C-alpha cells in the first residue's frame, strides 16, 4: 500500500500543507525545485559522494511531498499541476536510480546495472504506463483506477533507493541485492496491474 494512502500519511500531508503554504512559491514551482535538488543529487553521485548525494535526494523527496500538500492547502489542485508533478516524479526517479551507475557495485546474480535498468523499466516506466494506458483505452473507470493493486509503488521504491544509497560506502553487495529486490518487486507490481486491468 502506498504510504500516502494511510491515515498517518494523510494527516502528515495536511500538516505539511499548513506549514509550507506560506512559501512565496506556487505548488508547480516547488515541484520544479524537487527536480533541481535531484539534479544536485545526481551530480554528487557522479562526484563519488554518495552521502551528500543522498542528502539532496532526500530533500528532493521531501520537496515532492510538500508541493501536493501546499496545492491542497491553498485549494490550487489542478489537472495540469498533477500532470507536471507526475512527469517530474518520473524524472527524479530516473536520476535517482541512474546515480547508482557511478558506483562500483558487485554483481548479485547479474551485474548491478541489469537490476538498475530493470528497476527503472518495471518500476518507473511500466507500472505507470499500465495505469495510464488503462485510462487511455478506457478499460477502467476512475474508481477502478484508484483501487489498482501494487505492492511496490513509488514511495516504497524511493525508500528502497534511499537505503541503498546510504549503504554504498559501507556494503556494496547489500546495495546490489537491494537493487535486485527492488527490480523483482517492481516487476511483480507491474504484473499485478497488468492482470488487474486485463481481466
């Protein structure tokens, strides 16, 4: 289950909205800040500074949580804003996952790069595409789209990447095994959604 759908997650989002609604930025501008922070995280990964990179990716994730909360608090929720947020979410996830290419990670069954690519393909690409295509082809109404299954949605994928990046300096094989686990869970989530919309 996605973290934001829990009662704690909803309460936390409401508190974030109240706290940050005084910022002199629109919700869409806050969304763009999340991308800029992720670009900084990607740069520090390239510079072989995983813990600094992790800090920027955490700030990016926090900023992503703030933008929607601010939009809801200000009653500025819009389809265009949701579209911009969703597109930037995918760019941030792409930068985050690709940052692992800069580290010398050992193979875990297959080379770590294979798990990074699988993680991105099944997690960020195909899981989202399954939902978007079901909506595009009108095989699911809004209620069915809202109740789609998925054991490993975006929030959980980001948490796994945070943990993996934290472990880069200390246990590279742990990082490779986490990327393998993430790729496997992302593939299962895609399978769940594909079968759900295909039936």
